[in-house]
C-alpha cells in the first residue's frame, strides 16, 4: 500500500472519532431524547445528507458500479427504483411523519410512534417491532462491518480481513457510543459530502485520462445486450422481472427505521423543505454519477479487470490513475469514500437498534420509570452489545453479505412500510390492522426469500419453482403488497378506532408548526 493512501485513511478515522468526542463532551447530549434523536433539533442539510449516507452504503461505490460494469445498463433499474422511492418518501411521508411523531407523545422511535398512534396501553406492538429491529439490525450491521473489511483488504491485500473488521467496528462503536445521534448525523454529513465528491470527480478525471492516455485494457463487453435497459434484449417476462425487482427496492424507504428517524429529528417545517431539496438532489447525483462511472470504467479498464472482481472497479480505477507518488494521497481520499459509505450505514443501524431496545423493550416492559440518565446509559450499553453480536456474525458466519442486506431491506420495507403509510393517511386504520400488517410483511418476506430466492433451492424441485424462482423476483414486492392488503382487510373487519385515536389523527392535520 502507498504511504500516502495510509495517511489519508488515518486522517479520516481520526476525524470521525473527533466528532464523537466533541458531542460526548457537549452538555446538551446528555438526555435520552438528545442521544437517540438529537433533541429533535437537526438542521435541514445535516438531516438530508445523514439520511442519504445512512442509506447508500458501500453498495453505491462497489456493488452498483460493479454490477453495471459486468452486466450493463439493465442493472440501473434498482437506481431508478431507489430514486422514485426517496422522492415520494421525502415529499409525502417525511413532513407528516415528523408532525405526527411530535403529536403522538413526542415519539423518538418508530415502534413508539406506532404504539402512541393507536393510544395502545399494551406494549406488545412496541416490543414485537423492537425485537424485529434488533435481530435484523444485528445482521444488517454485520454486513456493513464485513464491507469495511472487504474494502480495506482489496486495497491492502496482505492485511488480515478479520483484524480490519475489528478495527472498523471499534471506531464505529466509539463515535456512536460517545456522541449518539448528533455524532452519527454529523459524521454521516461529512461522509455524504465525501461520497458525493468522489463520485462526481472520479468520472470526470477518468474521462480526461481516457481522452489523453487511452484505455489501460483491451475493449471488452462480457454480456450480450450490455447497452440495453432490457436484460434479455426484448420486453419479455425475464426483463419485466428485472424491472419489477429493481423498482421494488424503492418500497424499502417507507419502512426503513434508521431513515425514518432522520425525518422525525428535523427541527422545523422550514428545515424540512430544505432537507427535501438537498436529500433528493444528493441521491440523484449519487446514482447518476455511479452509473456514469461504471460505463466509463468499462471503456477505461476493458479486460484489465475481470468480471469476478467487478466490485473492486472503483478501487482499480483510483489506484490506476492516482498511484504515482503524492497523487496517491488524493487517491486515498477518494478511497476513504468507500469506507465512509460503509461506516455511515453501520452507525445508523447500531443507533436505531439500540434506541429500539432501550425505549421499546427496556422502558416499555422492564423499567417504565427509568430516568433519562438511566435510559442514556442503557442505550450506550445496547450499542456495545449489538455491535459485538454484529462483529461476531461478520467474523464467523459465512454468508452472502449483499444477500443479507437485501433480506434486511425487504424485512423492514414489507413489515413497516405499509403500516407507516396507512398510519399517516388513513383515519380508519386501527391497532389490529397494524399488528397484522407487520406480521404478514415479516413472515411473507422470510418465506419468499427462503423458498424462492435462496440459491440452495435452485436444485430442489418445488411447486411454482419454474414460475417464481427462475424470475428472481425480489421478495419485497409480494411481501409489501400482502402486508398492505392484510392490514386493510383486518382493519375493515374489526372495530373502528376510538374517538381519542381519531382526534389525534385529525389534530395532526390542523397543527401549525413553529417556523423558527
């Protein structure tokens, strides 16, 4: 490894830790509400970039460019789905969710909001939601820690991957443990800027090098229909399945707790409008330049990078262009963007899962009269515990990390997405419908993934296998639909919500926000 790349990495890690220590020693960061939601005082720009950075993990710098580099334009449907999803959520869901969370007992977690939304005295809903959160986020965080190891070992081939994962986990936990939500949001803010700068500048530099020096490898296009948005080259069921799968990823935004909590943390309607513009623009440019980079890299590298190593395409281009001498320092800064993408997702997942445990399990069922100080330290202990479990999964469980990410995304999107939508926009929606929707979304997502999308079952003869398995249809789509339908049906078949619940719903539409 070039010494200049190492210097860039060290400076980056020290800066992230510095943010954690800064918020730890600030007096304001000493209550449960401050630790988990930043005192609901987050600025528009910070909230927007934090939401984006916590969403776009190393996938946007490794997985997406790698897939397009290897398989062509048909892989951009995921980007289109994510863009549509984030636009709808920012413009439609975010403003009302923030207002409703404040009116619903000043809720600071998604399970607490849902429970307060229905004036539920029974903590079952909060506890069930929190358990799903903790389990899914342990796996989700493990994937982010493992991604940090993949990135560093791709850059420094001789270093031990497990050692890197331990170091990454310690740094992530340190600033999350110390500074809480404020530290996570501000580190995500700078990490989001770094990711955007890298994805905007590297394609421009690559194009300049390509025009002056030419490609470094021989021209190579590994698959047919590389430049076609339809994977099969025609509008048949295989192409339709790819399109539906890609667009379905956007449904995940409606139920992703660590993203929804960003909307709840914004301090005013004025800042919300700023967040909407910045958040949508940030994601648009991130996805656009990630796609452009992959297509340029195909021309620039050609056969110099094998399809098997497709996920390291960003690393390969950086190290090819910026390897000589002090230029490697610039390359190291750009490579830090990949680590930033992984860390910005992991820290958000740890905080979301720890807030669910402390607020929705510990306080709701174990210590209802727990003080703010007690809740603060319970949250920090939960961060440490969950991170240890996630690290152990990353170190010792041999799994397809990206498969785990898509599974967690599906579980959250299908379990909570329909329920969040109906809670915000349907006055008739009731408690039993919400519980049903969560359970059906969770169970359907797991069953579809196990029965139809796990590679293990490719050799198993099953009913519907030729129709469903071979399409590779993402489980989030059918799970989301079934969750929505079941929640509506059960609500219509059961008792209407109480007068108090209806009045709470109506009060949200009437409330006037303080614009200061």
